[in-house]
C-alpha cells in the first residue's frame, strides 16, 4: 500500500475535508475539459472522476503522489502527467478550451496564475485554493488597499470571485495561515488597448 507524506519543499498541505472538496468541485462551471494541478492524495480527483463525460487530466510533480494516485484510481493511469506544471507545454493538452482546478501549493500559486495567463486564450476558468491573503489580493477591486499589480494583471482578462474561506484545520499538515477558494472566469477581452508585451513585462517585474 502506497502512502504519501507532505513535502515542505513542494509546499504540500493535503486537504482532508471531503465537504470542502465537494464544495470546490461544485464551484466549477465548465467541466468538459478539466486539468487538475497538484492532485496530491486525490481528494478532488475522486469527485472529478465521477462527473459524467468529463475529459480529465491531472498533472503532478511528486513521484510519490503519482504512484499513490495510480494505485487508488486506476482510471487515472492514462490521464496523469508526471511533470512540473510550470514547465510543461500546455499548448496541445486538450482539443479546445479547458478549465483548471486545484488545491495549489502556496509557494508557487502566483506562478501558476502567470502560467494560466500565458494560455488565457485556452483556459476559460480557474477554481483554486490559495493562501487567503493572496486570494483577497487577486479578487480585490480598484480602490481597495489590497488592489495591486496582481489584481490588475489577472482582472484584465478574468472576472474574479472570492468564494469562501477555509480554516487551517482541514489540511494535513495544517498551514499557519487561512486559505480561500476563488474562481476566475475568462472575460470577453481578446486584446488590450496597449502593447501587451510591455504590459506583461512591467506588471510581472513590478510584482
């Protein structure tokens, strides 16, 4: 029997509350093509696999988690990508647009969103768990003190909703901060009325 230990260097905090997991899955509007990032022990994965006609793929960098997931969910064998999401070429991942979901490692959560922005013409929706402070900043509206570069960058292309707060006790090991789930839904903006390369360059380098 495989087991998975949370690894600090990967920023792993495994969700253990099934009610929270189901609430996250229910927040996903589009579930035809879905990519789960960092499934860990599969608490979200098991519910995603139950969605009728879903075309699910999962990407996991931790080899121990990959072995565990294949053992626990044989249906994942052809759907699991053992790789680093931040370096994996997502261009031909699905035939068409797709949604992204995950309990994102807090140490790379903003990099995940920058990667999503790189593929914004394919990623229609994101439902993800973040450190609460980061989630508030991402969803903050102009005029709020939390509103900043990250808010501007993401809200240029996505409508962002702060969904709910998650307490530390529902994770193994528990993080030292509260968490939150947010949803990003692609807006109708195809191109900004500015030099997009400069916009992204200065935004990312100001972060």
